[in-house]
């Protein structure tokens, strides 16, 4: 065996032995401060060199004088290295404590402060915590809005149910006492009130399926233009009764994968909503277009616009609007637009609303 191979073998064996001892020391100190782990790394580095030096000296590759000089140099260098490692370890501990304190404040204040957190890894962790803080704040804001919507829903549905029930009770009592000159008119009114409550209950059931995640879609390829044509035809009677002109056209042939019944319900809710809030002699226009993997349905009305402060709440549960969009007697409990959003999002699409000069536009985007 040549001298070089022997030196390498002796150095490798001695260094490996020191590394094993260092690994055991790191394991013992694993629950202690990070600074001690960094100091052990420096100590193992110097110890490996000294052990390899002593091993090769025993094989007569160094003289006694040279060995003494090398050992003293190693001891001094090792002491300086360990001291420097302790300083670096203390800095790492300081940075970790700053991050810990910021995380503790994040737990109580729901916000993570910005600032320098030290090395890149700590800074990346701080950035991730800031992003988590932003997402948490957004989730809390949504939860507050939902809770407000639920309270409003309970109040408004209770009111809307109480009114027709009181009317039905009064009409039935009048019929029972034979105090009605025209019973047929009462029967017609009673049927109308029952239909109104049935629609409200159906909307509540649909909304509960959407929010609980139990809405099952029977997906198939359908023509968006055909669905819009059917929706416009179905809403024509309501438009004529309101004195509103209702029209629609498809610029492009748009095929989407969707549940025809659910998507038709969403489009019908949007069209009926636009008709009900458009004044007499106003116009509602429904358009369909396709553009690079997306199909769009826009519903333009002449409602006079939605107040800017209400735009963010349009699709909230129980939102009915005010000013130009004051609810009519048969406007329901304000669930229609919330149902629209749930159905469209279940189809991996989006629905939005913007104000126009004469009214507003609801825009549904669906993937093709």
C-alpha cells in the first residue's frame, strides 16, 4: 500500500470516529439551544483534523516537533472556531426568538408584522406566515359576512313567512265564517301565497345543498345558446307582465360541460332578477359569447345601478338591495343570487356584477 493511500485511510478512519462521537453529542444536545449544535459542528470539524493528524503522526509521517506545532495550531484555531460558532449560534437563536415572538403576536392579533427575520430560511418562513395571516384575515372577514348574512336571512325569512301565513289564516277564517263575497278570488290569492312560500322553501333547500357540498351535478355537453334561449322564453311572460322588453342573442356557438337543469336555474334567477328590477318600458338583454376557452353570458338591465357600497354584497345570502333595487312583493328572501353564485362556482365558473350607465351587468364565465 502506497503512503498516500495509507494517509487517506488513516485520516478517514480517525475523522469518521470523531464524527460518530459528534453525532452522539448532537443527539444528547438535541433539546438544547441551537447555539450548542452549531458549536458541536465547529468542534467536530477541528477534532476531525486533529484526530487525523495524530493518527498519521503515529504512522511516522510527522516528526515529534512538527506534530507538537500542528497540535498547538489546531488547538488555537479550534478555540477560535468554536467561539465564532457560538456567536453565530447566538445570532441564530436571536433570529428564531424574534420569529417566535412575531408568531405569538400573530396568534393573538391575527396579523403577522413585516420586517427582517435574518437568514433566507427564516425570512421565507416569515413571508409564509404573512401570507397565512392574510389568508386567515380574509377567511375571518368572509366568516363575519356569512354570519351577518345568516342572521339577516333568519330575520327576513321569518318576516316573509309570517306575512303570507297571516294572510292565509285571515282568508281561511273569513271563508270559514262565510264572510266572503267572492270566494274564488280568495282561493286564487291563497294559491299565490302558497306558491310564493313553496318557492322560498325550494330556494332554502337548494342553498343548503350548495353550502353543505351535497349538490350533485349531472354533467353533459350542452349549448349555452340553447339554454339562454329557453331561459328567455320562460321569462317572457314575467317580462310582459312587468312591461319590460326582454331579448337575447348568441354571438358564438358556445358548448360547455354543465348540468342543464342547475345551470338553467342559475340563468333564470339572473334574468328574472333583472326583469323585476327594470322599470316599465325598460329593456333586459342577454348575450352569449365564447372567447379562448371561456364561455360568457351577460345580462344587462336598466335598474338604475347598484350602490357602490352594495356591490360586494350582491351575492351574499339574504341580500335584497336598496334604492333602485328595492324588493318587490314577490322578490323572495334574497336567496336567488346566492344560489346563482353557488351553482356557477360548482361548475368551476365565476359570476360578477358591474354598473353600467343605465343599469348593471351580471356576467357569468364558464370554462369550455
